């Protein structure tokens, strides 16, 4: 069994610290021009093929089975420290994996939530995202919520039918970066929309599809107009 898998670094704070499974669907950010964000600077964006992502799911499931966290047809050692030590002895390379600690924390937390990395998972083809989500949910029946970052422009290009298909496949929540309500400041920091454009591009019925979390940037708000920001989430969700 190949236990190697790929994972990124970033996820929203609301994903409960280390309690969410981090599943890398894309690498880095397709826009990557925001001056206030250094998360993916100097790194090239790419989409991961569904079979590659499903291979990661299989690897993580293999670890979970070895630790007794999910049922297995093969005999396994009882969960606990001895099991982890046995797994590391069997596969020493896991000891240097940045993802192993994440998986152990996820198992310890009940395996209830997952986050699709990196900055904009909805940019991949809808049928590919649906394939990944269905496989994830089938493999880990304990998952109660799946979340992802998304760009407003990407959402605007997805039809309502595609968004509903992704929702049915198992994506529950989206984090969309608004950053600030000051249109001049948005332009200055590399955001492509003026606020009027951004609001008009928000899919009108999308509030009926996903649970949304709008991301603000306090450092920018100190420089911009605080009075504009509280109005934006409501405008985005009711257009």
C-alpha cells in the first residue's frame, strides 16, 4: 500500500485548527496578484487530476485503517500510540511527511470535516470536482462538512446547475474573500473587481446552494472605509 499523499499548508481558521482533513485539489492560487497576500507568491498554479487526488484519499484511508480508525477487512493493531509507532516502523518515510500529523489530528477529532485546498478549488471542471467529492464522501462516511476557498469571479462563471451538482456531491461551505468594502483600496491591492462589478457578478440564487463565509482583512480596513464592508455580504447574497 502506498501511503504517500500531497497536502498544502493553508486553510481557514474556522476549520478548527488541525481538526479538518486537508485534501489538495489544486496547487497554489490562479490569481496570485493580491499585494497583501504572500501565501502563494512565487509558486505556480496547477490543477490536480481526479485520479491523483483519489490516490491521496486512498493513501489517507490506508493510514486510517492501519490505525483502526475506519473498518478494514484486514486485521489491524488496536488504535493508540503503539499503532502509530508500528506504522512508522513499517513505513519510515511517513515520519517526515508534513501531512501525517494532520491526519492523526483529524482522526483524533472524529474525522468530521474536510477542506479542499488550495486557493480556488471550484476552478477545476465541475465533473472532476463532483468525482472527487463523491469519492471522498464514499471513502469517509464520517465526514459531515466539506469546505473550500472560492473566488467571486470563478463562482460567476459557474452555472446554477453546476453549483447544485457540486453541492449534491458533497461540498457544503465556501469561503470567499471580500477583504474590504473600499473600492479604491481593492484596486490598489490587486483585486480585479470594483465592488459594483463584484456584486453584479455574484450568482443570484447562490445563497440557496452553499453556506458562505465572507473573508475580510482587518489590516486593509484600517486603511479603507469600514462603513462599506458590513453592507457587502448582504448585497452579495441577495442579488
